[in-house]
């Protein structure tokens, strides 16, 4: 999941076997957006490989403002958004720290 082979050949006049014919490309299983080391994929419980935005969207999100007394249940910091994970409201940094990142080594 999240990987396909694409042809990135630019049809040179004479082929020099540059390796562009079969390139392994990673992509999000939900939105089909390309992934790389700057936009990694994260594995869900059901085995999907999702980009960060799609991964976050699987959890209930709560917007907090300055008047809220809600804090992250893991790091106890103020957050703009909290996500409900296994009955606890956690911030985006804590969610990212517990998420399983896909190894996309080439």
C-alpha cells in the first residue's frame, strides 16, 4: 500500500539507461498525494499509509482558544488543536510522536 511504480522517462533521443523508466513512488492511500522525506506517510491501525493531514483527520479534533483550560493529556501544554486518541485529548506534537512513520528509504 502507498507504493507504485511510475515511468518518469523523458524520451531522450538516445536512451542512456538513466533509471527513470521504473521509479518507485510513495503516495497517500486516501488523497493520492505524493510522499517523500519532507512529506512522510504514517501507518494507521488498519494498515493504510496516509499523509499527515489525512492521518490527523481520522481522529476527532477540538479547537482550543485562549479561554479554554484544556491541555494535552501527555505533555500538559496548551495547544491550538487537540485530538482524541484512545480516550485522551493530545496535541499535534504528541500525536506525531506516537504515530508510526513509514520507512521510505530508496
